[in-house]
C-alpha cells in the first residue's frame, strides 16, 4: 500500500522516473557536445599560441641580431677608413 500525501509520503511513478531520466540524458548530451567543442577550441588555441610564440622568438632573434650586425659593420668601416687614411 502506497503512502498518501496526507500521511506525508510521496508517490513517484515509474513514468515520472522515466521522464526525469530522459531529461537527464538530453542534458548530458548537451554537456557532452559543449565539452567536445571546448576540447577542439583548446587544441586550436594551443596551436595558435605555439605559432605566436614561434613568431615572437623569430622577431626577438632579428631584433637582438641587428645591434651585433651594426657593431660588426662599424668595426669594418673603422678598419677600412684607417687603411685608406694610412694610419696603421
């Protein structure tokens, strides 16, 4: 015998359980789709980050390579001009 509401009990039918189960499965499917989308987005973001880091490193190498090149150019000009002017 099922308890009545006046007794303080609650009756939950198998139909109610089934409906809740179906709703829960639909919600889990949406969560799974969103999780897959986020996983793809994270992979794309990592690839973009690696590309940006590689570009930054190449700019840094170029930036710090320029002063050394200028120094070498300056030394060669000084050496050339001292040869032309006859100073040893």
